[in-house]
């Protein structure tokens, strides 16, 4: 058999084999009363642009079932939920909520949603109006963040 053919078969087997590696892509059940409460227009933006990674209501597209892409997607969802989970918002105490709102205030400036995600989901991109609506929902005073020496840096 030629080297090319051997390599070809090798890659085919490898691609099939990596599909078998288990990856957690579940949407855990959570009590609806724990869900974040926000005015309908703000909630709609969060659902549209953030929920795929920051809630238990992730929409898993077909390509999210194919390795190796699914490893990266599952990692973003896992880490995203660890940071901030809008489906379990009421589990956070007041101090944590305040901190998270400060982070959200900053994150919507540029960092979030993640760039790769926006490329695949152009509708998720925040308009300046979306950003302002989210920011006013957080109730954060930007001067307070700027003057806080312990502020979260990006
Ligand atoms: C494609 C998945 C994805 C989407 C969509 C997404 N995030 Fe994130 N988010 C992450 C990940 C992953 C992290 C963890 C930090 C990192 O890896 O950059 C994170 C971290 C955060 C953090 C905490 C840490 C930080 O960097 O500020 C906040 C706040 C945040 N996201 C807010 C949002 C908001 C608000 C939206 C919607 C406008 C959003 N994210 C959309 C994946 C996502």
C-alpha cells in the first residue's frame, strides 16, 4: 500500500476514533425560580447573545456534535457557566451578584460575546443600544468601577 493511502486510512480511523471520546454537552435542569430577572428587552438580549454559554439552555448546533470542534464549544460552555450562569442567578449572594454585574458591565464593552461565537452567530453581536440596555440594567456606576483599586482588570 502507498504511503499516501496508509496515511489516509490512518486519518480516517483517527477522525472516527476521536468521535468516541465522551464530552459533556448536557443542559442541566434548574429550578425556573433561580433564573435571572430583568426587563423583557434586556432578558431578550441576554437570551440571544449570552445564553448559549451562560445558561443551562444552551443550543447545541449540529457541528457542536463533531470532534474536535465540540471540544472547544463544550469547553466554552463549561467555563462560561462556571463564571456566570443566568439560569442559576438566584443562587448567587448579593455580593457576588454585584461583582458579576460589574463584570458584565465591562464585558459587554468588547469581550463578550466571544469573537469566534459572533463570527458563527452574527445576530449575537451587541449593538450600542443593546450594550446600553444591559449596562443600565446592571445599575453600575462606571466611575465607581474606575475608582475602585481592586476592580476587575481586562
Ligand atoms: C461562546 C460562548 C460565550 C458567549 C456567547 C458569551 N460568553 Fe461570556 N464567557 C465565556 C467564557 C468561556 C468565559 C470565561 C472567560 C474566558 O474564557 O474568556 C466568559 C466569561 C464571562 C464573564 C466573566 C469574566 C470576564 O471575562 O468578564 C462575563 C461577565 C461574561 N462572560 C459575560 C457575557 C455576556 C454579558 C454575554 C452576552 C452578551 C456573554 N458573556 C456571551 C463564553 C461566552
